[in-house]
C-alpha cells in the first residue's frame, strides 16, 4: 500500500498509508471501512544533512522502479560526508543492524539526483559537485560503487548556469536522461546511455521561456503517454501544463507549442507539493500540505486537477518538515 513517510522537527518519522474510498484517497482512517489507526512512528533520531528517498531495495513492480521520485527506502547524508542506508522493512525503519555506511566523501552543497541510471532495477546516484561535474555512483543494493576515473560522466553543469535538474525517460529508452533548466529559462536535454553523458553529443535545447515566473516544477507522466511532462506553478497561483511527447520535432519527442492550459487554480508557492502514484501505478496525482497544515488531494484526470470541494481535505495538523511518497516492498 503506498503512503507518505513524514519527518517531525525532532527527527521522528511517521508513516501514513493511503486509504482508498470510493475511488478517492485519504490519510484519515475509517473504522467503518476496517482501516486501522495511522501515523505509526517508524523511525527516530533522523537528524541528517540530506535525505535521499529512492528505490534502494529491489522492487517487483517495473513501473515503480522507472518512477522518478518517491521510493521504498532512505539513504541519508551525515555531517561528516558519509552516506547511510535505512531499509524500510515491515513498514518501519526500526529494524536490526540498520543505518550502515554505504558511501563517503560527499558534501551537503552537492546536488543529488536519484534515478535508475544504470537500469539495474534499483536507484543509482548522480551528483553535481562544486566544479559543475556530474559524478555517477551506481548502487548494488548494499553500497555505492567506486568507478574511479569513470566516475565523472558530465562536465560544464555549473550552478550559475544550470538551476534545475529533471531526470526522466525523456527519450523513451531503457535509461533515463537528464533535462536541465538553464538560468536563462531554456530547457536542455542531455541523453544518457547508462554509462556517460559525454559520448552523446551536445545538449539539445527543447524548451524556452521557463523563466522566473514559474516557481515550482512538478514532473511526472501527466499525459499518460509513457513520457514525462511538466506542470509548473506560475506566480499568479495557477498550475500550467507543458505537455511533452505528444508531437515530434526533428525525429525527437518535443514539448507542445503554446498556448498552454491552466490545470489548477488557487495554489501557492509556500505549499508543500507531493506528486505520487497513490491510486494506480503509472498514474500521478497531487497531494499538497497547505499553509494551514491541511493535507489536500487533487486527482489528475489526464487533462486537469479535479476539484473535489470539501472532499479534497485528507488530513489536518500535519506539522512536518519532510514528506516522501513511499511504495513499500
């Protein structure tokens, strides 16, 4: 059963499974429907520099492994640069012999990009270092592998040039690729062959006009066509859809041309946005924690977010620092 792992300010972790009733999702249990109490404490003492949810444990569901975002376990970054692994077993991190060291020499100022880069059936780690280099760390289920001189798989991704990373199956191939947003608002696609970006030629500019008016980016397979696309929050509190893969340009999938459709209204930049496959694998929906700490559910019907009225509220008083959509093995 999918759900949310959340972190309290004191470092405790809780798990809230998604309950489905009448085709809708909620985090509020119902004795009438045989749904138990929720919000079980599943971890404590999680006071780390960074948290990397991913499919670090083998998953039997191919579509879940191919998802970008969410996960079934956690890797965390310590202050000393060590990475530690916390499996989620029996819907809990409280298991014997957990928190093993699986990597060293990392820094909080690095950017961590989790995806199934090597197509191993589990997530791998791509890191941007302070020099703008992309470094690949394959995961074997127990630790990150040291590739030595082959670790650097891309260069020129400096922080003043590249502001956002959007990993995804942008070319529809076996391995994910990397779409980046540059400081001027252009989107550039870098194909990945499972080993490196370097042998794939220059990045291909496939989007323009993604400027400072766009405050939050939500990337997933919104169109249901096996390609990712972008829904972005505009400064006027509207969610705007930028479909991808519905047309070709020079033989490659491309973003649609404007005008772009508004698919939601009344959203704010200070909300927490969680895109998850809560109802069906491969079908994303949106859950938000608003500025009143209410959880609200917005199903996506392939064209827009559905307004459920009062039924959209699926949780109250969610005073948490982190939210991760989880798909336990």
